[in-house]
C-alpha cells in the first residue's frame, strides 16, 4: 500500500460537507472514495485535514489515503479529475511518508470568509461570497480582531454543546481587508472548533455594524457561553484556504 | 416614458442566450422584461447591444428600455436585483437621452475568450473557461492574430449562411495572454458577425497547436468560405466584456 497525499479543491455548494455519511447525502469524501475505489478495485478510505460543513468550499483541502496501485501519483490525479464531478478537483497528488496523516499532522489552517458588500450583486463570484447589505466599520472590526488573536478558550465561539475535548485554540492571524466590493476576513490558527470561523465572523460583523462594542470580545471569551457571541454566518462565504504542516512532512 | 440605459452582468450557463424566444427557452432578455414588466405594470421591451448566444456570459452587456415609472434609476436597479435570478444582475441603471439605442449607437465591443490550459481543472472558474488540454504556441497565435486585425470581409469566420448584409468588419485589437493556467484572447472591433469570435478563437487555437500555419489567415479571409476556417469553440469560455459608445451618449 502506498500512502498518498491529495490536495483537493471544491465548490461545496451542492454538497453535504466533506464527511461521508451513511447512505444519505452527497459528500466530498464520498465522491473521492467512490472514484478512487473504482480505480483500484478495493474499498478506499480517505482522511481529510478538516471536516468542512455543508456548503463550505476549499481551495486546498489536504487528505491522505492508502492505495494498492501501480499508477503514478500523476496518473491518479488525472484519473480522479476525469471521473470526479466538475465542482471537485484533485489539484495535486504526491507520494507521502507512510506515517503521514492529513489531520493529525496538520499544525494549522487558514480559512477565508468573504462578504460581498457592494450595492450590486457579483454574478461571477456569487457561489463563494455572502452578500451583506449593511455598512461595516472595518476599523472597529480590526480592533476586535486583535482581541481574538492569541491563545484562548474559544468555547463561546463553538456550536458544539457536548465538546469534551479542550476548547483552547491559538489564533495567529485575523486580517480584515476591503478588496473592491468585498470584505475579506482571513483566519489562521492551530485549529478551529466546530463553526468557530463562522461565529467569529458573525460576531465581527455585528461589531462592524455597531451592534456590539469593539472591546466586547474578552467578555465573550470569558463567558464560555455560545449565547454571548454573534450569529453564525452562512456557509457559502467560507473557504478552507490552506492547511499547514511542519517541515517533517 | 423614460429611456433607461442598463448595464447587465450574467452567467449565461443556464440560458438560451440573450434574445427572447416565443414561449420556448429561458433567455436573459425574457427574464429582464418579465421583472421590469411586473415593476411598471405594462409590457416592456428591452434592447441589448449584442445578442449573445446560449451559454455565453456578459460582464457588461448594455441595453436600453423605455419605461413609464416614477421610480429612480437606482430604485429600478435595486428592484431588478431583488427579483432577478442570482445569475443575472443589473450593475448600473441610468437615465439616457431619449434617442439612445443600445445596439444602433454602439461603436464597438470587446469580447474575451478564456481557455483553461492547466493540467488540473479550475473548480471556481469552471463555468467561465473552456478547458483545453493540448499545448498552445502563443507566439504562432500572435503572428496569426496580427493578420486578423484590420478591416476585412470576415464572411469565412461566420456561421450565418444567409448573410445578406455587409460582412466587412474592423478588428482593432486581438491580444493573446497567458495568465496563470489560463490563455486569454481579447477581441475588440466595431462589430462581430454571428459566431465570429468563437470561430476566430478556434482557428487561432488550431494554429497554436500546429495544425495550421500561422500565416494562413489571409487565404481564409480571401476564400469567404466558412469551411476554410477552424472550429467554433464552445460558448462557455466567451464573455461580452464591454460595449463602446461615442462620447455623444
């Protein structure tokens, strides 16, 4: 068996997220396992670095998978792209160290949340941006973003009520930029809790609208109470942009 | 009645082109006339600068239309964007001179044809590029493009067999650029015959592949014979990028 590392791009609009479900729904993992399984003639399990939710996109999701095949990584990549639906692509396939695990070895991730704030819609990017009509004060959002950065208990920013594992995470970067008609939020950190990026983005948007104070983040963090944080923004504006690994892999 | 000038953006993938058809098919013109008719309560006719074919996109199609309404141009724009499907948007609406006619007053147009030549597909741009696997010699294509520019009888580059009007046209610009994994062809001219951009692009691609000589354009033009020119490339890679008017409008 060869351990392979895949870089995967997808438009998540039509899918029920990354993770395979039992007999229901259409998932990215399910589509990949089906195509790879047909290719090698045995059952295949592919492990993604992050389990993106329904409707969330990825520019460069990373996954690994053990295959019994004589095909080269490039042949595997091209086979996948021939048989995958056109909203999923394998942008790279490389032989990996046999110990490489896409999720366990990931040291961090970058997510991008894209708000479309222009008065007229963007037809060409519509599947990848969340339309937002109200004006946003980016300076207020940036002041709040600075308080998000660092190592904190992010329990208040997660929808998972039965979280038993640690909810401590480190956010290393939270940039807020205006790019034409778009407001783009870029999040980097060692890991993100369930819905954490979308709730952080929703809280920052409420601050940008003036519905919350820019200095309200520390109290929300301290509360460990989901009800104290802002709304969960829609999936369509969220993109898993990159997964980071240490130089060992 | 107020004469209004509309700038319209659309993803043509789902449509049978710009032009309204009698009771069959879904067209951009039909969608706009329906929404505007509901808004003003009378039958509406909207005239586009160019009748894009099924599957062709527009970044800035121009159209005019006479409406009996007290709404401001901005209110009309916002009403349209509220009720149009999300693959069509009115990016601008302005009051126009009562003599302004979007098609008759147009002095030129810019079309862009986008080929995706990378070995891996582009998921996010897939609706707006034509995948092309074979390698293209851009220098050969540029030598041929220089012979396309100028005033010629372009009958050989049109699919319209019963063309009675003049087939003389002037191409003022034909640029060929590589942008990342994309080869982009930009056409400007005073007007384009039916399928002319897609047949010119197909002929240039055949030259880029080495299937035709770079200096073969003059003989094709002279022949006035569609069969001498290259293939018609698919609609999906074609975008009506801009329509030009004289300063009078």
